[in-house]
């Protein structure tokens, strides 16, 4: 595609950035380098933090106005200032085209997305936690408002949806698709260690497991997982992203907790194929996450995305193998991949597509609640305990993520993972028990309200 032709327009798209973290800062910075995108509004929980993000994007202090009222924001806009604020309500009446929701806070994401759509704005969502709970509802609300709700390039869901739909457009048989985990497993043979996310682990047994067994590749990979069991091999963000892809595309996980194998890049099409072909999957069109194992001097997968397709023409795929493409051992499947995601730096492509072309980077109007991200206890949890979301990865101690078929909230239904922060446990929960609505009292939140609306919309009498 020639992007300059695709976006041949004199209109400058105006974006408002909610969430001045890494993703939001990337969009602010990239907008400064583009002729077709302007980002003059930054929102964060603290207005000064929003102003700091604007400064980091290269905006002089003299051009930044911190605003605490809608009238102040209107005056600042009219006078050409960049606006820093702590509330979306302060700026929602300004004439921008699209909100970039990148706060990473599930309830804030719900409130801001809903408010923006009702104010006649498009929404680009980087807060995957919000989308995992109420993405289908917000997609339908956007449609009713004549606007679009879309994931953004720069995050793996949008990039993976693009790769899957590319493969489907070309008529490929899609065997599996997914992403690598955020942090590679880096094997140092001389030291006998594996380093992941800056932490070094003893892995002297890995020397014998570096190459797949000639007769049983699955046994090698299982042994790797056991040797490296001290390293987390699945995270909540990984599965959160995958549930959004599942709802947009209809692909499904092979297991609720995923296989999450430790694989070298060249091994992906061999293991993420069907069992009949020597892989681990029970069928085609499966979503998966793998942990990229590599040496220090090998290229990273960098949290990239992939699709494994069936090789229909042996001659063509032999030619492609000779050119360096990654085929399975059998030669019956191949991996096509994008070994990168550039966060906010490439998100503007989705912003321009949404505003100028009326195109989403996600499932569009077809997005329906096919799957939910849910939780299972990894330890005993006593009644009276309050569940707390922590850290950069938005995890909840004592819970592991799983993906199950979507269901309306009811006493016996599994609770969507990101409705659980702040919930009070009302009865003892045993290890390995899924968390249901009968186990907890959910806090009041706009995210919860919108989930009930989503249940009414898609399940009617089945919702509570």
C-alpha cells in the first residue's frame, strides 16, 4: 500500500490524548513530525503530568496552558495553546476528531470512551483492559453515534487483526495466530543462564534443550517449560490482548490458559500446528502466545505478531524456504510475522484511517462478545479480602488469567478479570477455583454499568 496515496487529504486530524504514559507520549511526539495529525490536548490524572508529556514531545512551556475548567480550555484552544488537564470533561466540547484512550485504567477507559462517543468523537482504544470487558458495547455505541471505536496500530491486537485479515484476504488457511510475550528469554550458553526482563535465572539444563528432539519436539518444549518454571510464562496483558483479537476475528484459544510455550522463532510453525502435523493444537484458527527463546546475538521477536498458514503449493513454499522464510519441519505450514510493535509511534496510522477513511483497525461493527478474559485462583483466598490490581502489568495477586466463552453476568458466571479490582471476596475461594459472581461483591463503576448494558444488548433475558 502507498500510504501517501491512501491518506491523500488536506484535512489535519485533531487528536486528544488521554493517558500521558509511554503510549500517549509516543502519539504526542509522532504528531509533531506529521503534517496530517495534530495532538494539542493531553489528559492525565495530574494536569502537570500531562503538561510534562507535552514538554517531552517538544512543546515549549510558553505554548502549554494547564486548564481546570471547560471555559479555560475553550479560551486556550482559541488562542492556539496546547492544553494539559486532569479531566476529559474539561475538554470534551473542543473540536477534536478522535480520543486516544491510553490511560491503562479499566474504569477510566470506560468512562472516557463512553463520554467521547456521546460527545460525537471517534475513540482509539489502547486501554485493552477496558476493551476486554466492554469492547463490543462501545463498538455498538459508536455505530449508533455515527462514530468508530477502534484498537490502534502500535498495540498487538490491531497489528494481529491486520495480519489475520491479510491472510484471510489472500485465501490462506489460517492454522494459528498470536504474539510473542513482551520479554524474550535470552539464553547465555557460557553462563548457563536465561535472562528475562532484566532478571537472570539459572538454566544449566537448557544446553540439552536448545534444539528440538528429532523424534518428539513436543517433549523438548515441555521440558523447557519445566526447567524455566521460575520465569512467568504467561501474563494478564498477553491474554487480555488475545481476548480482544478473539472477539474481533472469531479465532479461539486452544486452552483457556494457552500453551504459552518457550520457543525459538524458527520453531513456531512446527509447534503451533495441529497435533496431526506434529504440533500441539487441537484444530485450526487458534490463538496463542509464545515466549521467544534466543541467544543474546539473535534478533528479538520484540513482542511482535505472527500467523501460521498452511502451505498449499510445495513448490512455491520450497522456494520461499530457500529465501529464508520460516517453515515447519514437515514443510506443511509456515509463519508470517511482524517482529515489532512501536506503541504510540505507529498509532497515528489508525487515527488517520478512522477519521479520514471511516475504517477501524479492529473487528468494526462485527465485534461481538465471543470470549471473556476471566480469573482462576492460584492460592486460597479468604472471605473479606479485597482484590487489588497492581503493577505495570495490571495483575491481581493470587489470580491467573484464562479465556472462556463469553457469558452474561450471573451468580454462576465467571467474572471478567478487569471487573475484579476492588471487589470484596464474600466466601472462601479454594486454589484452582474460577472466580464467579457468587464469590465476590463487585465495586460500583462505570465499567460495571457498561458491562450490564452490554449483557442486555447481546444476551437480553440472560443478563442480570
